[in-house]
C-alpha cells in the first residue's frame, strides 16, 4: 500500500474513512463492489493498529458482507496472525493455510527464506513472486518473534508440506494441460486441498 499511515492518529483516520466509504456504497447502491479493494486494505490497517476488539468486529462484518470472497494474500496474512493473537487457533491455522496457497512466496518472505520461483501456472498477479514487494514494511515490523515461530512451525508441519507439495504439482501440470475437463479436475482438486488439514475442534 502506498503512503501507509505512519501514526496512530493517521491509522484510525484511514480506517474510519475506508469503513465510511464501504458503508456509503452499501447504502447508496444496495451492495458493495469496492473496486479499489478497501475491504482488503482494512485488514492490514487494523493489524498494524493492533486493536483486537476492532479487528474481531471487522472480521465478523467482512464474513457476513462477503461470504463468497476468496480474498487476497496480504489480507490473509494479517487475518491469520490477528486470529492467533485472539487465541482462535483453529481458524488462524486455516487462514495461514489459505495464505500459503494464495501466494506460495509470502510465508517464505516473512520467514526471511531465500525465494525461488516455482515452475507452475499462476492464475493472477496476486500469486506471483513479485507480490511480496508490495507488503507494507509496517505490517512486517508488526509481526513478533513469537508469531514468526508460530508461522514457521505450521509452515514446516507435515500437513502444510503435504498440501503445498500437491498444490505446486497441480499448478505445474496446469501449464501443460489444455483439455477443459482435465483442467477442471485439477482446479477442483486444488480448491479442495484445504480440506486435507486435520484441524481438531
């Protein structure tokens, strides 16, 4: 995000402005199209503000307002860590897995690992390696050493390694698969990979 707010006052002002804009659009149009992506940017703003109560309220509003929204990587990074801070470990784990599959480079970047470009099809620029350079420094600075350990532990777990390996293989195969039914089968499997997570209730 360009011109990320650099003070508490500016953060709260930007958050209030974005929320008001979304509310106004809903009131005037009957729905929120949000072509500029304010609904996603609010996750990083709230993450840096670190007001967990406001974050929790926004998460519930977002889920109710955009139940089918697949989201984007920075949003999922901030959402996952915020849920971890709130003690909601099951949902935090799921969001971190969603982040991993939405962009394979973000978690290694956060963990300060050397990045390597995968030989695979990327369906959007949100999935590309260059995406990591658009993550605001304020977000990276807001991640604690304990949270880094939590991310690394899950990222290196058998569950995450298993779904990551299969996801990479699927999108590698998609580069060379032209037949529609075969592509559909591969994409359906990719979308269902998160179900492989054995999350205890």
